[in-house]
C-alpha cells in the first residue's frame, strides 16, 4: 500500500477542512435564501392564517406521526425571523467549530503517529490495549488516540499549548485563533447554557469576550460570517506553517503555475 508522506497527509487534512468550511458557508447562504423565500410567500398569502403540516414523532412501525398546525401570518413570520437571524447562525457556528476542532485533532494525531516519540516516555497505556494490539504500530495508534481524547477536554488555549509542545506549531501566535477561541466559547454556551454567558465564557474568551456574565450571547448573520472568516484564516495559516515544517509536494504543485506553450490560446490543442 502506498504511503503518503507526512507533508501531503497534513495538507490533505487541512484542505478537507477548508472545503468543509466553504460548504458550510454555502449551505448557510442557501438556507438563508430559502427562509427568505418562504417568508415572502407567507407575506404574499392572502389568508390571515397558514396551515403547516410536519411530523412530530416516529411510530414503532417506522411511520411518522403527522401533525398540522395553523399559524397567524405574524406568528409564522416571527418563526422565520428567528430561524433566519438566530437559529441559522447558532447551528452554523456549531458546524464551524466542529470542523475546525476535528482538523486540529487530526493534524496532531497524524504527526504523533509518524513520530511516536513525541508521546513522551512517561505516557502510560493499559496493558490490555498492548496485549490486544497486533503490532507496535497499533500500540502507537492506541496511545495517540488516548492522547487526543485527553486533549479534547482541555480549553482551546491549553490545547494550543499542548500542540506547540508536541509538534512545534504555535497556534497562539495567530490572532484569528484567539477569535476562534471566542467562537468555540460561544458554541459551548449555546450548547450547555441556553446562550447565557457565564464566568467560564468570559474566562475562555478573554479579551474577545462580547458580553458580561448573565447576558445573552447573540449569534446573528454578521457574527456567523466573522466566525467563518476566523476559521478559514486558521486553516490558511496552518496550511502554510505545516508546509514549512513538513513539505507538501501536492501543495507546491497547486501553487506552481502550469507551463504554457507560447502562441497557443487557452483551450486549443497542440499539433
């Protein structure tokens, strides 16, 4: 089986994350347009009420439980406004953080698997995991997975410090990463505290904190776009830094201009 060099493997991880971020941005825009279209249809409807049918459950025989509800036009428009200007941004930010988190974890895992000595002499692994492993490489994989799981519970700043110590990539040197830290803190607040900021949020977000404890953390369209840009900047920066440390021939090939034949127009064949 062909072994991909580390530089190319890392670049593929980052490029995949970048593409996933682009897709998330596209889906957010398409959803925004779809909601606007639906809201306009409600406004143009001549009736004072609109009936909407949707499933509210799932039966044991794998059939849906149908439900129909009549909304006043104002009530339905308020629902669409909430979906467009609040819920869409919250869900989008959750996706952005998940993509970026996974990328950072995969990059760390890829480097440590290639250089297991980075795990350190003091790291332990259950004897059962060693006995069940079919090769030394599998032991390294299990130890690396244990490390990645341990780091996943750390704050973004602690994670960045660990990454710097393990693979020599200082995420904290990038301003966009600090913005990402605030975005992740916002995500956590909306998942675990109904969007109400607390002391933990302020501590994690540090100078990027947007509200004080007890206040609602807004996630509107502008904030989603700012978060989106911060995550893209993290991937762009990481791509360059990783390329400097572990050269990627694939990245170099994409960056190099293609040779052109003098006097031949684009799209024409060469005799």
